[in-house]
């Protein structure tokens, strides 16, 4: 099938480009044990830009994208956040991005395979027409379609289910690991049985939480965490001014403190974080994509004894001194994925949210005329909006809803 879309290639000068692409309908599995199924045609309606897209562009610039290409292709159609119209089913759907020959694609093992639409081995949404596995087209809630068109306000919210689902997965993992990491000490301190201690420990791990990096994922992480653990003390850390729109919006959603990292050295930032927390962090979530996050957590001592470090950034290399690391009993983990149930829950929660307020739109013609210029000068520049999306097919959008 021929269509027009944007794609990533290995090229030091133009790793992102727009033009004609030939799409192949590759039979795929949603989960191990299920039959291979061909995709069905879908028309992307609105698509969001994610930090992963920018990282993939940089990989293409460095010539590192070949393992990400679909079978037999030398390019990857990008885009993994958004809503599609499914002509054969006469409905809108949110695409479940990850599947494969895996029992659970979020925790695949060496003898399993996975794919991700727009990210790894499968073409994505920045295209006029795509193929999607029929069981990976998730329904949207009732009430957001009128006369065959999708409400724009709702459509904007639906560029977030992917990162929101990631944060639901992260929360689940932190609760699992935190409870296992701390329950014996909690049982002795509280004088309770181990199973009761696990429940307490799953809550205690968030007693003093640092969310380092206030992009959309950091904002969503704070939202999800505060809903599940309302007594958690949360401190956001970011470069933005305290009066910036994104900080104001984040603090309107979550009861949290804010530390602007405008300090001349990491030590000053670390001191300010501990002051805002009222002590050392029990949980440190790194989301900034820069190395200073782990330096502040480990070298400058923000993460306390028995603390959990969640590496949720793409790019940084974590290092630590093994002597204090061992004696402080730190737990470090990293995992960036989600299951279908996380995505379905994300859709339900986002439908009731105000996250459309932080989505800015770029015109399709402006984006496709110069995709790299749009990335570098508007979508991912220092003055970029909190979240950017493009209405790929305006015929299915009602801007008045």
C-alpha cells in the first residue's frame, strides 16, 4: 500500500523526511500463543510528538536505526501516540502500540520478540494510512463523537495514553519492588506480619518522592502517584521558572512542592530538594534525560537509605560509588513499558482530565513541508510547548467540541 508520511532513516543530515512510503501488511501477534493476524487499514486522525521521536531522529543521525526498521525496509514511519479512524469498523480507536511473540511484551525474555508501532519494527501513525493488528485497536469511551466527528478537546487528550500507561506501569513496578525491598524492616518496626508489612511498605516507599524532570511524563507520574498514595510528599524538580505555565498546571493537578534547578552546582540543588522533602528521598524518579539526576541522587546524597531509584530517562548513564551504594541498600531499576490494561485505564482517566489544555497543535502542512525544521525549531526547542500534536486528518475532527 502506498501512502505519504514521515519516516526516520539513517542519514547524518536528513534523518527525518516526508514523502511517499510503501507499507507492507505484516502478520503479527498481539501476545504469545495467539494467532498471527494481518493488520486492517486505519486512518490516523491526530498524532502526538513524543521525546522518543526525537531520540529516534538522533539515532538516525548517528546511523543506529537499522535494528528499528520493519522487516525488509530501510526506514521507519514514526508516530505512536494518537487516534485513528477504522473504516472497516466505522469507529475511532486508540492504537495499542506494543505486541509480539511474548507472554507479556513489557517483560519480554531472550527467546521472545516484540514490536512497537512507530518505534521498533512496525510502521507508525505519521502517515495517511496504516495497518494495525485488529486486536490492538482500543475503543474510546462513549460521548465524544458527534455526526461522525471526534471532539477536538477529547482528541488532544488521546495523545497521552501511551505515556500515561507507562506511568501506571511504573507505579505498579515501584509498589511491587518497594514492598519487597522494605517489608522485613517495616514488619519489625511496626510489629506486624509480613503480608501486612508489604502493604505498608508499598505506601512507605513514596513517603518522600522526587520527580526529577517535569516534562509530560513527569507531570503524569506525579498525577498517577498522588492518586494512589495521597499522603506521599512529592517534590518536582525542573529548570523552568515556578511561574511557568507547565509548573502552574502541574501544581494545580497534584499537591506537591517545586524546586527550580537554577543552582550553579548540583550540590545546591540537592540541598534544596532535601529541604523541600523534609529529609532524604525514599523514592527518586529520574525523568530529565540528563546525567545530573543520578549525580544528585547518589553522589550528593538525596536518595536516603533503603531508597528506590527509578531510571525512567532515555540517554543518561548511571554511575555510583559501590561502597555507599551497598551500605545504603539502594534499589535501582529501569523499565519503560506498559500492558494493554494500563492503556485502557489511561484512556478512561484521561477522558475525565484537563490534559487537553497543555496540547498545542502544529498544522499538518507546516510540519510536512519541513519535518526536521519543525522538530528542531518548534516541537523540541527550548521554547517548545508542553506537548505538540498534529491533526493529520481534519475531516474526522470537530473543533467546536
